[in-house]
C-alpha cells in the first residue's frame, strides 16, 4: 500500500483564513462586550462607593456638632456647596487649671486623642463647672507634655492662655474638647467635580475625598427643628444631597459608552444638643 502526500491548495488556505478571521471577529466582539460590561459594573460600584464615602464623611463631621452661647456654633460657616466645622481631635477631663496651663487626666477613660496635638493648628474648648454652663474657647500655645495632677495621678499638660475670670470657672471635672476647623466642599479639578476636605489652619490645598460628581453634586440645606431655613446657632439639622457620575461620564479615564451614568443619595443629620 502506498501513501500519497499532498499539500493544501490555495483555495483551502483561503477558506481556512476566512474561517479564522470570522472566529477572531466573533471572539473579539465577545471579549470587548464582556470587558465593557465589567467596566460598567466596576464604575457603578465606584460610584456607589463615592456616594457612601462622601455622605459618611459629612455625617461623621456633623453629628458631634452643637452650639454654645460662649464659644458659638461648631458649624461656623455654611453654604449650599460646603461648610466649615470644628472637627474634634481629642477629648478629656481636667484635674486642674491655671490661666496658662490646663492639666488633663491621662489615660483611658479620661483622655482620648486621634492624633498628636499641634500648637497653632488645634484649639481648645473647656466647659465651666462654676457659674453659668458654657464652653470657653482658648488657643493651644505649645506641644502637650506629661506631668501630674494635684492628687499625683498622671496628667497631660496643655499650654494655653485664658482670663483669670475664665480660669476661676473651670477646674477639676471640666470637660475638654480639642478641635481644628475643617472645610468640606465641592470643587472643580481636571475637568470633573469632586468633594474634598481642607484643614484651614495649615493652609493646605483641598484634598479629594470622593468623586467625580455633577457640577452641583453637593447640595446642603440648613434648618431648625421646624424645617425653617436657619443659620448660625439656630441650625439644628443639615440635609445633604450628593449627585455622582461614573468615571467616564465625569471626564475621568477613557471615553466611551457607559451603561450607568449617574446616581444620587440623600441624608439628614441632626446636630448634637439642639433644642
């Protein structure tokens, strides 16, 4: 028995090339469609995360805030696109006070701080224990140091300056709050709008928190408990509406069709201790 060897004819090669081309086009289309669906899903998840982050950050800043006849409202500046508020970095309880130094009981549960305190950046609020109840604002003039309370227990020493009258109204048992003013607002950058934060005392540029958003992506409302628009110490509730975009619709990354274009979320926050 003999075997005949023969190669492919030109027609067979052309048919094979055509079939391969058709398969490549079909496979490429399926891959492109799958990649587009995956990107749309990823952008939708990123959009939802941006809404959660922006509302969560705003709520975390607003919920501890209140107002006081002596120190004024913690929500110090209000606008439809942002606000400035006292953000608290430490809390404590005094064991003694002089016009130039506050002695705060050290250790849990007396003293809690989220970071090291910085003179010029951080300020103090001290509640009175003598006379009318109010909070006294004072500067932090130097780095905290360690010392002792009059009873010999450990203390954190905070250099400051307060009047003799104020010093007579505070002392052992006075609550202390350490704060810095922080701005939260929407701003434009790189062809998109973002919600960002800025520490006012440091003079730093605003830092992006979440985005991208529509041009009016952050809408804030300030009311009293009767839902009447209010300002200053009369603000009892803040409503936040955020409108976000997927990355491509916000002008970020590669252009192209997107299955999900925009979404929004709303939140109402009641301020602390408002009547």
